[in-house]
C-alpha cells in the first residue's frame, strides 16, 4: 500500500512540473493514434479531405496569395529559430542552475509536445489525402498496363515535343534555356485553367507558386519544391536550372489542388502544362515527361532508348547536361540523409514506391498520350 501511494505521488509530482505541456503532448499523441487507427476508413478520409481540408486549403491559399513572399518559408524559419533558441537557453540553464532533472524533463516534454502537435496537424491537413480517393479514382481515368511498344511510342512523342518547344524558349549565349523565372511564377495561376475544365476534380483558385529565398539550401536537401499544407502554398526552388522550373511549379500546384500522390502530381503537371500552351511550361513539361519515360525505356529496350535519345536536338541535350551538372554538385551526405528521411515519410503513408513514385507517372503518361503519339 505504501509503495502505491508513493508511486502516485511521484507521477503527480512529474505531472505538476508542466501540466499544460503534458496535456498538449497526450492530446497530440492521441490524435496521431486516432489518425493511424481510422485512416483505413475510406469514407471518413474522403469526407475529411473533401469537406474540410480542401475548403480550408482554398481559403488559406487565397489569403496567403496576398503576401508577396512565402509564408511557409517564414514560418519554417521562425519555428527552427525558436526550437534552436529554446534548446540553447535550456542547455545554459542546465549548466548554471540546480534541479537539472526537472529542467531536463520540462525541456524534453516541451520539444516532444511541439513536435507531436505539428505532426498531428499535418496528419489532418495532408495525411488524409493519401487514404481518400486519388486523382485516377476521382477523374475516372483508366490506368491500364502498358506495352514496350506503347512506351517507345510515347517516349518518342515527348522527344519530338521537347525538340519542338526547345526552339520556342529564350536561350543564353551558351545555348541554355534562359526563360524568365519571375515571369514563370507570375503566369503560374493560369496553368490549370484548361485542364480543370476536363477534370473538375482539379478545380481550385488561380493561385501563384512562390519562389523560396533559401533555394540553394533546398538544393542541398535535394528538393525542387514542396507544398506546405499549413499555409496551402506551392513553393519552388528558383536556384535550379530554369528548364525544370515551370514543370515543378505545375507539380506543386497539383498538390495544392488535392493531388497527393507524387506520380499523379507529375502526370497532372505535364497535362496542365501542355494544355495551357505556354512555351516555357510546355518545354519544361516535355523534359519532365521525357526523363521519366526514357528512364523506363532504358530498362525495357536499350536499342529503342538509344535511337530516341539520339534524336534529341542539341538544345535539349545541353539543358539535360546542365541539369545533370547542377544536381551532381549537391551529391553530398546531407542530400543522402534528406532523401532517406523523405523516403521514410513516404513509406509511413503507405507510398511503397518511396522516391520511385516520382517516376511512376510513366503508366499514366503512356495511357493518356499513346493515341496522340501514333497519329
């Protein structure tokens, strides 16, 4: 009996050290557990995504569109500084003051509560999308198995399109794509105007993507863009080669319109870019599509891949080499860790292809563009 009383007093004493933070920690953990337990309920996930999250994202995106810079970048910077500052203050306190165990406990609970509360909100504002209806289901798009012949035909189609649009974009003295980055961002609200007529599930307010000031840092992390569900902003890396910028913008805008899966965001990005007819967007989309298709064709039919690769114009080849040169400069342990963490994140939401899901748009592209490729 004495042992039980002492134990209760001990737990009560620990709780009393920071009761509000304990409550936040437990509530956040409970919400995450609830999400894990209910995310297999398709009807609930559809309800949350369509009736709560998408309307909220439209409102947040419209509100933040009035801010000329990325609110996502600002919030991430402030949150990072706050966490680092808090840890620094607590370390100093642990070194200088007494009651070190109590201070250490408060510090750990505070950090855990902050992390879990952010993740719980993330589960609601983004995680539910992975378990609701995806683009193919909402649009009625049939994604059948493809043959090597069909893959070859569509790969050749996008190689020809890349050659065609390569002549329509501005180039610098070295022959590299020199499209205006700011103009690409300025025109981004128009990209989905035609596509959403064909696929109403992609409807959304005409919002612009935003360039990140710390884009160089994004490159070290191997990120070309990201959608931030807490502000509903599509954010892009403006330091990478400009030939890839427009397609990346469309990819992040796809996420903004509720397309969660990376392969579907790539596909809808290509679709929207070509539908809009803007040369910068069309060229960038053709490079994106060709890259994924040719990578698949390389594995399926090396001879066909060599023949189509050899048909690319020198302008296209220069841009592809520049892309390779740029990203190879960031092939560091930091990038490896970043990719490992993101791979784990994708797997945690049952995206079993992980980073390979970005290239899994091949089937979608072949199914949609095959008929056009054989005209």
